[in-house]
C-alpha cells in the first residue's frame, strides 16, 4: 500500500489533477526542444501564471494563489515526477519568498503580482566565479549615489539568467563590514545598459534550464530596491530564507527517487535475462527492496518537513538534513536503477539515463552538501 502524505486533502487532490494536466500538455512534450535551445519558451511562464501555478503559496492580496506550502509541494512533485528540469520555477518561487518575507510593502505590491502572472521571470544571483557556497567572499559591489546604486561585478551558474526580468543580486554595499556589509538588490534587467547576460552555460545535465553568466558594469538599481529597504541585512535575509530553498531541493529529490523506482520496477518485470524476468532474480529483488525502503523513509521525512514549513517551524538544521541526505540518496538510487537497466540505462532515450545526468547537481546547488553537514554539526 502506498503512503498517503498526511498533508494531502481532497482540495489538494483536485489541484494536483489540474497541475498534472498542465505539465502533461505544456511541459513534457517540449523537453527535447528545450534541451536543444537551452531554455524554456517564454510564454510558458505566462501560461503557468494564468493557472495560478507560479506563486501557489503567496497570499492573494499580492497576486498569488493564496495556498500554503502544500500547494507548492504539489506543483514541484508533479514537475519532478514528469522528469522536468527545464522550468526554473523553483528559483522564481524562492525570489518571491524573499520579497514576501523580507521586502517592504511597496516592494511586495510592485513585484509579487508581476511574478505571479508571469509578466516577470525572477532569478537570484549569489554564486560568483570565486565564491560559491562561501557567500561572505562575494566581490560584486553596489555603490550608492544620488540617483541610485551602481552595481559592478559578475555572477555565474545563475538559473533563469537568460530570461530573467528581475534578479535578486547579492552584493556588498560596505566591503569593510564583512557579513554586515552584504545587501540584496532588486535589479530590473530591461532598459538597464549596465547589465549583460553572458553565455548560457553548457552543463552535464538539466540542459533545458537557462543557466548563465551575468555581468554588471555600472548597472542601475534604484535606491528603493534594496530588499527590505535597509542596507546590510542581506546575510541575515539569506540565512532566514535558505531553508525554504533547501526544502524544495529535498522535495524534488524524493519525487525523483519515487519515479526512478517505479520506472525500474516496470523495466525489470518485462526485461528478461537467462530465461527469466530480471525482477525474479534475487539480486534485483533485494536492490529494489532496499530502494523501496529508503524511498519510504525519505517520503516520511519530507512529509514532516512540508508540515513544518506550513506550520512555520522549519529551521536551518532540519532543512540542511533534508537537502543533503535526500539529494545524496537520489544520486545513489538513480545510479542503482541505471545498473538494473543495463545498457539501456545509459541511453538518453530512456528517462532513467536523463535522470542520472540531471540528478548530480542536486548535491551542489542550494548550498553544497558539505556545507549542509557543517550547519548540522554546529547545532550539536
């Protein structure tokens, strides 16, 4: 008997059906083309916005759908179960939550409705060529003048970078103040001559996601576009909001684990070797039994995390556990499943092969898993 998540309700089941239909019609059929062009179609954002899928857990007063994190979880599970890694909705939703929880009232009313409708696509620019998980080492600067801030520097590995209309940029407003000199800046990309998008990066997997280099050469940011309205709050804002992002990584990983298991069970029932189906062999059965057990443990854990996010009690340590352990498990499970597919598991026409190349980055972005262990260790 399959586990039913305790946070699921009849209303959420209806919502899931709508999301499933949208993904089946607007996302799944275009994956190959998006991989070739290295980004999704721009109008996908508008279509998702029309159905209220972009900001599912943002209040209606700001243009969102008025749901909670359970609604967001349904959207991300359906995308993950479909095998999608192109639609950068996770980054978009993360920026929206920075605005919702850390922005001024004016910032929320200005940007959240436009993010909810798909009029604007959001990205967050943290990583730099010389600073990944170590955000204190960033060099991008924002110098205040009478007409606003001048932003200088570069960022790399930026998801949604090619299509982004609004970028939340991590920058130093006071280089001498360490972590206290970091601010988050809301940069609009259009008609901003100091902003430039570099190349779309050639990744191992997730090729349909537009991951770019960004360059700032006196890029303009209005004075009122410091997130929260006060300089120097950026590092505290990051620490407050990163657990949301890390929970999303764990959530997607669980869905991928469950999909990999399902695909592999189906394959081993029909694929024969030495006169019998693979699933009749003890090694296959034992490997699948282990995966089923681990998938169940991961599901129970992420369900608890979802409930904790809804209740407002998710903390950095638990989110770090979910992010590191489940993404590690995702890579392990998908690798085991590829092995059971044999040579077919190495062919990209088989979804399990695509899952293999797409999974690896889960252990890196959102904070490398080694950083997650350090956060956990500090709580001991």
